[in-house]
C-alpha cells in the first residue's frame, strides 16, 4: 500500500479513483465524530460553514447543530465540539451537522475529491480504522491532517504516524517523506501523548478556553470500535 500524508486540508486531493482518504483532526473534530457515532448518532454531516449548518436545520428540523469557532460553541447551535458532550442521550438517533474550523472542512473537501472511500480517524478509533484499511487494502491511501488554519499541527501528525505504524504491523506499506516523518514523531512521543497534545498549538488553544478535559479525552487510544465512513456527504457506521 502506498501511503502519503498531507499536513493540511489543502492536500485532500486524490491520486486516482481507487485511492482512499483518511482524515485526522484529533483535537477535536474526528474525536467528536467517532464519539457521536459510537454514542448512537444516526449520522454526522461535516459542513464548511455556519450558514450551511443553519440551512440543514430548516431541511431536517430534528437534526442537531454542533461545532465551534475559536474552540467555543457557536451561538444558536445545540452543541459545541467537546467529544464527551456527544454521549448525551438526546444525540441518539439524530443527525449531527458539524461545522468546525478545520476538521469538518477537511472532511467536506475529501468527500468531494473523488476518493473511493473517506474515513474519519482519531486516537479513539485508531485500531478499528487501521483494521478496516488493512481489510480493504487500497493501493493508495492519502492521510489528510486537517492542520490548524492552513498550517501543520503536531497532534494530527502524531496520529498519522500512529496509523501508519499500525498498518505497517499488518501489511507492506510504502510511505512518502511526510509519512516517514510522521512515523518518527509517533515513535519519539508515544510515551506521553497527553503531554504532546497539551503542548501543541491546538491543545494550548483548548487549554486557554478551559477545555483541558477535552484534550485528555482525545488522547485515549482505542477506546472506540467504530469506523466512520463517508456516504453521500455524511459519516455513517
Ligand atoms: C477544528 O475543526 O478546527 C477543531 O476540531 C477545533 C476545535 O475543536 O476547537
């Protein structure tokens, strides 16, 4: 399997119709998506902006609007982007329309870029997604880190390396240089993931917003056995 890594969502372009994409925004969008679906949400629809989310509410009055701007909940939305909040009973059976600064946009671009499969991964569902990829065995896999406002995020890069290492344990993987760098980062930092996440820019932004618990929640490995897959613009199990 040929694996390439993009450090930001601008890299969400396909290398061919048979290529798969896996999108990472560990702090916090893809952690929230896995948690919402594991908690019984019917679907998660990532959207580019707040207005598109409000438009969905007029089409599906039962949906929940979730997301953030500057890490904080958006006025008029039902939920912020704290993963644990998606475990609330009223999320069950509902579509969640998610508008976040980087993650939902990275997913929306990957969904419209012609990949055969688009998946959402975080540390929480790392093993489940790795297993799904090994079984599907695409010839090419593009790992798209959402990044933070168009620049590299070390927390996403760490998860890219963790995913490649999991894949390499099970199958033959050829990485580009960005993939090799992600693996070196994973190897160097695996002993203290919470510390790495708390020191990252995304982690510091969350700390400033009083959301330390969210960072620790997202630093847990293999807590969820879910594989969010994009189908017609929504992530489903
Ligand atoms: C994003 O999409 O940028 C995030 O997930 C940021 C956040 O959760 O605060």
